[in-house]
C-alpha cells in the first residue's frame, strides 16, 4: 500500500463532509443576513437628537432620585441585550465605592460580546472560499481517473460538483464579508452611544441611601464634624462664668508662659542692707526697765498720738 493511495483515500473521504459543511454554511450565512436586516430596521430612528433627549431624561430622573425610571429609559436605548445591560450597569453601579472599575468591566464585557458576535461571520469570510476550494479539488481526482478510463458521464458529474462547490464557497465569503463589514460599523456606533451616556452621567451627583454605610468622602465629613463638636465642647464656659444671653463668649485664651526668673540685683556697698522684719517687742511694765536694743537695729517708730 503506497502513501499516495492513503492520501487519496483520505481526500476522497472528505468529499461528503466538505459538501455538508458548505451547505450548512450557506444556510447559516443566509440567517445572518436576515438578522442584519432586522438590526438595521431597529436602528431606523437612530440619531443624535434622540440620544440627547434620552440623556436629559435620565439626568432628570436621577436628579429626583428615581432610579427605576432612569433604568427604564436607559434600557430602551439598547438595540440588543448586551447594549441594554451595559447601559443599565452604568446607572446601577454609580453609587458604589469602586464604581469606575465596575463600569469599566461592564464596558469591556459589552465589547467582548460584540466581537464574539462578529466572529461568526468573520470566520465564514475565510472558511467559505476554503470549503469551495476543497470541494473543487477533491472531485478532480476521480474525474481525471474517469477521463483516463473513458467514462465521460462520471467525468461530467465530478466536474459539476467541483464547480458548484466553488461557486457556493465564493458566495458564502461574499455575504459573510458584507455582513461583517456592516455589523462592525453598527457595533462601533453602539459602543460610542454607550460611552456618550457614560460621559453625560459623570456630572450627575449620586444620591446615597440614608441607610448606606458611610464610605470615602462621607467618612471624612463625619470625622470633621466629630472633631468640630469636640472643639466646641472644649471651649464651653464653666458654670461660675457668667454668660449673657444672645452674646457670643470669646474663646478662652491659652495660659501665658511663666516669666523667666530675674537674677537678684547686686547691692551697692553704700546702700544699707534691707531691714529684716522683727517681731514687735512687748511693752515692759512700768516697774521694769526697757529692754536694751541691739546695736545696728533701728527701734520701731512710735505711733502718732501716743
């Protein structure tokens, strides 16, 4: 058994799978063409005024805190389920701490879904001509063998199959290429609309729920309020301090630093030493002599009128 015969048998066995794949590809590309026409019909009223009106309506609903109405309007802008989910995620994730990361992930998923939708027809752009070429070359071998044997009928049948599959493969590639090209433009416009809504809602303030836990800037604000309250409590007057009604008491000034100690002044030689305070001498009785005053000490002066 030669290797050429093995390859010939393999190629001959692939004839019917290639024909079946070509037939299924034709049906699939026709279905995709119909889906494209339906998508084009949905976008008949597309335009910038409609998009701006929807954005203004969403802003007004979010300004009043009506998230349900905003979600309903946003989902109405979507031309497919993935686009509607992306628009709804922009509104649903706005009030969360990591909202930018969450929204960016939803946008990436929406982009991946659009790419996956395009892959089905992009594959057929290359697979259609490949199936046509395989369907052309496989029947040529038995056709040449029939020509050598003089079997004209078999030669005719094989050549008809070869040329028919070639035409089918080219038709698949042409339709798939046209569908992919138009869908690429449509999905790029859809993604641009979603980005426009996202940019338009970035300036709308988020109304947090009263039961939601404080986070981010709310925590900082709560800390500042607590510190302000503590400072106000610290400067309240004591009960002994009179407070007049309707007048604001000035804040207590901090205690001044104690003055540094002054060095003692040097006494001059001529100045007498400061007199030390001595306890008053008791008045002697009349029959006893006055006590002797020590030298160098000045007796206390007698009071006037004595």
